[in-house]
């Protein structure tokens, strides 16, 4: 299981906390949650299989890269308005 990422950003005057975590091999998902005002406003739950090829699926580096990518993509999508909250 990899450590995740946390970021705090402000978009159009609203403060958001974005948290991305690896749920581990027994529950192989990378999950990102967007919080505002202490409440979960959006959840992105992606199976390992959708993020990595079958050969990299259990690689720690591949999981860390997928975590980083999903976290950054979520921030980009929130800032650009693709995630509507």
C-alpha cells in the first residue's frame, strides 16, 4: 500500500481539500475525495486495472505514479470546471 497525497486549494472563492489514497491489494482501488466545508463533494474510485497495464499492476512505482496522476488530474479537473461542485 502506498502513501497518498493531500492538497488544499481555493477555486472561485471556495476552499477544497483533495485526498488521494491507495486502498491496497485486497481492495485494489485508488480513491480520490474532494472535500469542501468538511463534507465529501466528489469521489473518484478507480480500479488498479484501469490505471496500469497487467504487468505493472502490482508494482509499487506504478501504483505511486497512478496515485500522483489521479490526484493531479482531479485538481486540474476541479480548477477547469470539469468537476462541478
